[in-house]
C-alpha cells in the first residue's frame, strides 16, 4: 500500500511541475511576444533604433533563459527561435531598412513563440 501512495504522490508531483512549466513558459513567451509586437509598431513608425533595442532585449531575455529552455524543450525549437531573433536584428540593424521583410520575420518569430507553448499543452493532438 505504501508503494501505491508513493507512486500516486510522484504522479501528482509530475503533473504539478508540468503545469508550472506550462504556466511559466506561457508568461515568458507572452512577455517576449509583447516586446516584439511593440518593436513591430516602432519599425512601422520608422523608429528603427527603438525596435532594435526592444528586439535585442527580447533576445537577451531568451538567452538568459536558455538553461531552463534546453532542459524542458526541444533544442531545435529553441535554436530556431534564436536564429529568428538574430534574423530580425539583422534586418533592424542593417543599413538598408526593409519594413516588409522585417515584418515577415517578426510574424514568423511570434508564431514560433505561440507554437512553443501550444506544443507543451497536454492535448490529445500532442499526445498522439
């Protein structure tokens, strides 16, 4: 009977930790998406320096969380987002400002962040 209690406690602990992970990841990606959306607005108003600053801050926050992210997520997803952040920064810091290309990269980056959380939620689609 004691083994049953220990097994049940471990299952409950894993469920709680999974829920906390999803909650933390959702909050983290929402904050990054908010920064990137604001950077998009700044770029649309041709405030390229402000947009680059916000995007750089988002990248720094991403890199600061890489230890946690590499433990909990697939490495290919993490690397793809980092590459997209670098690509967005390249468009913002380049000599030739291209709003349409930057908007496309930023939209892809926002979609990648949304899909990252979606992949972690335990749904029937994700389990199968």
